[in-house]
């Protein structure tokens, strides 16, 4: 987890120095857009897999012990980390990149090539 954390800190600084204000605005906007979309997808799909398992456990599609239940359990195993960790952690990544960009704004304006 050290390398991804360092990338979230180093990339905005390097982009700001190499590409200037326009580059850092593009990085921040694209990170926000893709991060938000991915976080919403992960949260919704994780919840859907959890709900599918509950639906099968109520007796639909054969109920507990059926092949559908075994598949739903596997899906819920994948879905739990989606909704519990991956989606919310992208929020932290977006905030970290944005805050580094704001804190380094003076450095970006002063020393950027463009």
C-alpha cells in the first residue's frame, strides 16, 4: 500500500511541474470523474451481489444448498470487498490527489515549464 499512496502524492506534483496549471486541472478532473464513476460502480455491484444472495436464501431459485445459492455465495464473496473497501477507498484517493494539488499550487505556478 506504500507504492499506491506515494503515487497519489507524487503524480500531482510531477504533472504540475511538467504540464503546469492546465495539466494539474486535467489530472484532477479526470481523477475525479473516473474515481467517482468507479466508486459508484463498485458500491452498487457489491450491494447487488449481496442482495442476490439474500434473495436466493429466501427460497427463490432453489434456496439454500442449490447451485444458485453456491453461485450467490461466490458473488457475495466478491461483492463484500467491493462495497466495503474498494468504493470508499477511492474517495480517499480523490481527496488526497486534490489536496496535494492545492497544497502544491504555488510550486506548480512558480516552477512549471508552461
